[in-house]
C-alpha cells in the first residue's frame, strides 16, 4: 500500500515514519521547502526520542520519502492523511484554514479512489467539511472520481510517541462506508496481528473520542492540583491522596501528579476547543470549563508560591530548571514555564534557566532569560531555585554543590521531585506542592 501524510509536524512525521517501519510506502508532504530539505539530510525538526533512527532507516531503505509536491504524492497514494496544524483562535475554537487548504489541494489532485483521513485533532464535523471541500474541487473540474473520508485520531504522548504508535492502547477509526473501513483495517494489519484493540465507529464518534480522552486526562490533573491546594490549607499530603485513590482500579494512578498545571500542544488547546464546540452545540461542558479555570489559576498560584518562598522578587535572581511542558520533549507550547517566567519578570525578577533540549525554543519566547549550560551554572548567585520540569537529570543533583552556588538555600520544587525531609535536613528552605 502507498500512503501520503500531509504535514510534517509532530503528528505527521511520527505517523509517516512509523507506518514506513511497518513496511508501508510513505510519502511525507510539507510546503516548507527548508524543512523537507532538512529531513532529506536526516535532520529532525522536533526532538522525539528514537524518531531520528526510524526516519533514517526507512529513508535509507526507500520506504519513506519527503516532498513538497502534494499533487504527485496524493495521486500515487491510496490513503491520504491530513496532519496539518489546527491552531486555536482567540475564542478557543479551532482554526481549520490549513485543513481546508489541504482539502482543496487534494480535490484538485485526485484521479482515482482515495481514503482521505483526518489525523489532526479537529472538532466534530470536520471530516464532513473535508468531504465538501474536496467535492467542490471535483465539481469544478467536472470529475466523477469517488473518495471516502475517515477520522483516525492520534493518541501519541510526546517523549514516547514511537512506542505509542507501535504498541498503542487502542486504535480508533471512524468511517461511513465499508470500503474505507476495509482499507484502514488493511493499513493497520500489523497491529491486528499484535492483538491491538480497535474501535471501529462512525466519524463523529472518532472525532469526539480524541477530545474526550484529553479532556478526561486534563480533568485528573486539575483535580489533583485542587486536592494539593487543599492539602496545603489543612495539613494533608497530596501524595498519600494520589496513592490512596490511584490504587482504585476505577481511577488508576496516572495523571495524579500535582504541579503547575498541564501544558503542551494538546490539553490546553483541546479543552478550550471542546468547551467552545460544546457551547455552540447548546450543551455547555461545565466540568471542562472548570478544568480550564483551575489550570489557569494554578499557574498564578505557583508564582505566588515562589514569591512567598523567595521573598521580594524585585531585583531577585531566580534559577529555573526545566522549561519544556514535560520531560523528553523540546515542546514549550503552552508550557507552564512561560507564564511563570513572565510573571516573575513582571514582579522584577531576573531568571536564569537550564533545560536539556528546550532552550532554543524557549529563547524565542523568553528573550530576557539568561540560558545556562547546566543546572549548576543556573544556580550561581541565584536567590532561589525553581524545579519546573521533572527531567531525570534533575532528580539526583549534588545538593551540597547546589547549596554552595545559591546566594540563599531556597528551593521551590513545583514537581515534587524531592522529599521534604532530606532537603530540609540538608539545609534548604524547601517548598513543594501539596505536602
């Protein structure tokens, strides 16, 4: 089978590379000539563990190719994935202009039956809009070519995307006709052989499932953060609560880690989008609206926590470890660090920061920050240290060295990487979340 994936962002590149790993002939398409040239040289536009080796291997074995020629890629493929960006608008709704533009290109290119699949996270009804946009181009050309549309949402975790694609918890495919369903089942046949659970449903259900999954996980995060805040008031330990409820199989332990709130390219955008189309549909999603509010408030609360621990921030130097929204990624989209750094700077603080891979991206958003070569350089002369992202290399820092470099031994651990007792015994004025 030949397929093409239009869009070489995070979702598109991982999807194309992993299908090629299954033995499928894949063409990845992007209108950014520099990005395509870089991919041809083996240079990755994103940081994702394991991705470069998968791309290099499949390009070398001629199962994976990159091009800017959308029309040729579409004509040579049976399945066409749309994996372009779907950025949020100011009102929280989803901007579909890139999806619409690609659908028009597909409609002008197809010369035989295709299954056109939305892989991007899109609101309910988008696949039907794609059908209309493609058909409009066919009608203009007087073409009677037949095609199907489908929805195949992704559930990839940044930092673990290769494993998630190769060994997924489930694959969700939404179609409206038997031919498209058969093609999609054939494409995913390697995972059928691994007994991966498949959810075969209609298109609207598939589109909504992606949002429902992300909204539910975001709800768990906001819930445990509210519990953490309550614990700080009444003397509880949120870690005990998380373990106590997480051992209940109906709840589970995942996403019950307190901190500065959720970020990244999915949860903030998807919860706002879901809330918006819920209101538009006449079914306001009150829980999701509350989740969004709690997450925004949590970031402000973390700024206040830092100020309380460090004292007057005007003229203070704050060291920050971690900038990406989570470990094992260079993604800073909607990262809590962005809001918190800006809040500290607004109060007069100077920020020195280190992140293993995200500093180049962060520098474009945080021009006043001093970026350091390692965690210890960030600490030099700082009035307080903030642990923002729980990278593994921050879990076993040399506490004695760190204390000697700081002007004052103040540590604000927003990810609860350390235990309070040992840190306080080591002479630190230690602040954490919900303990």
